[in-house]
C-alpha cells in the first residue's frame, strides 16, 4: 500500500498527529542493540507505520482496518524485553499503547485497573503512598502493564505470589476480528471454577492472539521491606537450601547474583554468588548456619528494585531462561566457559517458585548484532539441555518451540492461533511460529543454528 494512502486512512481513525509513516525512531532503537544492518538483510524490521491510540474504541478501528487490508499489527508497550516481541519482521503497523495510561486504585476491594500503556513506575509510586503493592513487579519499571502481562512475567514478589498471571482479575482484549472481550467473570471480583480460565490464554501470548487494552489486578497491603545478603559457600548444598527457603513462605523474593555480578554490582566478593532475600520486616528471618552453605555477609541496606533496574536498563538485550533449581550451578559453569569466546558480565536471577529460577545472562554492551544473538542462542540451548526453557519467546526464542513442546501440544497451540487470528495479522511469525524472512523463507532452528555456526567460523578465520 502506498504511504500516502496508509497515512490518510490511519489519520482518519486517530488524527494525523498520532500516526507516523515509516520508522526512523524504531531503526535507531533497533540499531543500538541488534545491529539493524544485519537484521535488515533478512527481515523487514521497520514498520510501515506507528500509531498511538488513546482508547479501546480506536484500537477496534485499527484492528478492523488491518484485518480488512491484511496488514500485520505489532502491539508495543515499554519495549523493554528486547526479545523481538515488538519487532516487525514483515513490516506492518506498530500499535504504541503508551497513551492508554489511565489507572484507578480501589483500596476497599484491593484492585488496580490500568490501561495497557501504564508504566509500572507510576503505579508503584501511587501504591506505595497507600502502603499497598502489586504482588509481582518486573525488574525493569520502564515496562508497561500490558507488556508485562503479555509476557506472562515473573519478577520481584514471584516467590510468594507467582507470575503476573496469578494476579489477574480481568483483561480487556481486542481480538484480531475486532471484537472486544473481557476474560474475567467480573471486572472487580477474583473467581475461578466455571468455564475456561481465559486470562491465561493471553498471558504469555506476547500479542499474537489480540491486543490487551486494560488489566485489572490484585493488590496487597505491604509494610516496610528489608533485604539481607547471604554468601553462598557450598554450592553442592544449595539446591536443597534454596528449595526449603522458597517453601518457608517468609520471603517475597530471593534474588541470585553470580560471583562476577556480586562483585561489580553489590561490592561483595563471593566466588559462587550471593542471595538477596526480600521480606517484610515483621516476618521471622530465616537463619542459616555456616555448615549449611549460606551465611549472612552484610548489614548494608539494598534497594532491590533499584539494583535490578540499573542492571536491566543498562544491559539491553539479554538471554533469559526458566531453569530447574537443581540446574543452577551447572549453568554457572557453562557461563564461565562461554567467557572464553564472549564478553559476559554475569548472571542474575530470581526464584520463581520452590523448584525453579529465572536467570538472565548479562552481556557486555560491546557484544551486539549477530554475535550477541549467537551467544544468547548458546545460552538458551544449554538451558534446554538442563530441562529448562527460554523465558519469553518473541522472535529469537521462537526457534526452540519444537524442542520445548511435544508435537500434539504444539499443534493445539497453533490451531488456537489459527482460529483466533485467521488472517495471521496479530504479531505474526512469533511465539509458536517460526519467523519468516523478506523472501518468505521460514527461519527454522536448523537455519538459525547454521547461520550462527558460520558466524563463529568466520570469526576464528579472521583472528
């Protein structure tokens, strides 16, 4: 479609001031981390247009227009994940949700209702002033409510409250055919037990089944929090100790820093690593004896939110995996070996439940483009070998779907996608479908792995 026609049509829906044709600003952001020159050879990574709707009614009009013209739609929140969930790979329209940022706190019912484009930072400031908090918070407060829900996110508070999916009372979603649905039985009461639990269909779908426009979430009373640092002495004893810690119910979060990051980010020397425990002050603190493998190392106050925010913001694109807890120290050893070929700052992660941990590989900023993608691919492949999986899919982790799900499960998931999004306009070729290149070539795991292998060979030849 001609740019003039697209601008005129979208401008009539949203007002021309809320429509940008092309994507120079997106190209700048992509280039900082991904090396847009490499990407642009295989994929159409720039959008045809960026639109900024202000309400659900405008979203419906955009979706109807895209459905009629068979134009891809890519919902975008804060853009903090960098796994390619909001990256156009066949062009299309980026739907920037950040104008949909109104929220309301009901202290009596203990619920938050927020537009999908609402920043977590703004919500948390308001909740904290009322001694309230959401059960789960992303490590990066620059993310939006809709983006974190769409990711199915884990974060600060997950050890006690689970993922963000466990906090949902209702989601308002615009489907690819232009219909608006509510996933809950009520917008103000949390209940299960009748029919399908529709929240989970869109939690973790990463914008491939519809556009989340509003979320209603549970909130909790929360008193003063405290963080205590523990040094890991005996890695062979850690699995059982961390598991018992997680099952105690006393802690909101247990955050792991490997030896490298504990030195650079916490100022604590610890060969194996450090665990930061987050809990409410009046809760009884767990006590570990030295022979159990963990000892307290400092009385210094840590602001866990600020620590994680600084790491996640400065690092940009990094690999994240969901790993069985007993595989933690296996992957630490693997990362040490990867340092022989790549520049790596370290590992950080948080317990998601008593049996598993979410880990993020922190790369040096200078590692970007295809080399960084290759590094993340190696990291994810190791995690899968340890019975783990990628945390989030986007473009780059879509390569691993057949290694994670059995054939029948994957068929069911793809059938759901086909039935809900018959035109395949909603964030296409991501999550459960392999990415497709400019020329329509499906980018399968074997092709991806061959490309990264050749990259490694070329680097060795040039040395």
